[in-house]
């Protein structure tokens, strides 16, 4: 463990809890289980395969930029998960799905923890990924106007499903890959995953579902109706441990100021609340006076 930050040891119990929800996310959304997916398909009376593709978290967001598809979105409960259910949940609770139940984001985050930090790209405090992620979401919405599609080729949910399928003996998904799909897999799993600090580079830059939930979370914080991560400015010592361990790169620090949270980027994983040595960070109701 000498190669790893000592803060990792403090986070292990918390990561254990998040791992339980990671497994729950697989059981609810991914084949061969896909219990929630199968329930939604049953209610919607749709004869689709019960896997993560049935509740797509990308295509309906792309359709938001195509008014002629609105009828399709709101006529099918499976499409409402991405554009209504998760954004509304984020409005009031923060993007808990991202930080706790999204296997596609957590698998690379957890595995990146076993890679020595000296071998990883460190973009923490050097780049704000939120504008890039928003730009990708807007571009994905507009690409249909020029005959393109930016959903399936950039889908880390598909890659994760293929990995899980392989774990249960179905290797079709990982043996039949188009050339760009191979490139996107390498970028997601290795370059922006295992070998990027925090393991969530793909989520931070290229996840439209995360971008949409980030927007609604920021709105909820603005309206003071959302539970959120807050920092007590009176007790924060600006030690930077929270920023260095934040997988969403959503905490900024300054030599003269306490840490600040970018609510549009925060995925509510709550790692920061556990690593803070002065217990200055909490998750709860709207920010009180003296907190951010």
C-alpha cells in the first residue's frame, strides 16, 4: 500500500458500501439479471431483451434535440428513465445514480484504484470537464441534423454489458466489435479509465446522462430544494485531500480560499465527506450560512 495515498485506507469502508450498490446496479440493469429492466419492459409490454440496452441512457437524450421524436420519448416508459426519472432524482437528491449505482462509471473507477498514481494522467485542478461534457451532449443532440449518430459508438454502458456477459460465458459482444468501437473501448477502459486519476475521465467528459443530471442538480442547489455536498468554510483547512480524491474532479481549491464544489460536475459519490480530516464536508439539505 506504500505506493497509494494514505487516504485510500480511510476510504476503504466507504468504497465497500459503494461496491454493494455497484453490484445492485448490475443486478437491476444488466443481463443476465436486469431485474428492474425486465420489470419496466413487463409494464411497458415490450418484447425486448432484458439487458442494459432496453433502458437506454443515451439515445433519448439525443432525441431531446429532435422535436419530431418527443412523441416516441413520452410514449415509452423505458425512454423516460434517461430524460425524466434520473434528472428529477438528481434535482432533489443529487446524481446519486452516477456515484453509487452506475456500473459503467464505477467499474473503471474501482479498478483505477489499484493502478499506482504515478502511472496515471492527473487532470485534477488542471481542467474543468463540465463544459466539455455539456458540449458533447449538445453535439450529440445536433449530430442527427447532418445524418450522424453519436450514441452507440460512444456507449460505455454497452462495453460494460459486454464485459459482464463475458463473465457469464457469453463472449459474442467482445469478439464482434467494429473498429471505432474498439477505439472507444480502449479510450473508456484504459486511457480515460484505469490510467486517468479517479478512473472516471470518460464520465467526466463524455457522459450525456451525467451532463443532464448535473444540470438539474445545479438547478436544485440554486433553488435550495436539493440535498447536496457542502463545505463548512469555518473549519475547512484547505488541505486539498478532498480535491485530490474526487473522481469527478468537482472540487476546486485555492491557496487563499476554502475548497469549493462544482455542483454541475459533482456525482455525489460522497468520497469527500469521508476523507476530510476535519469533517468539514457533509451531505444534506440546502447549504446553511457559512457553507458552500
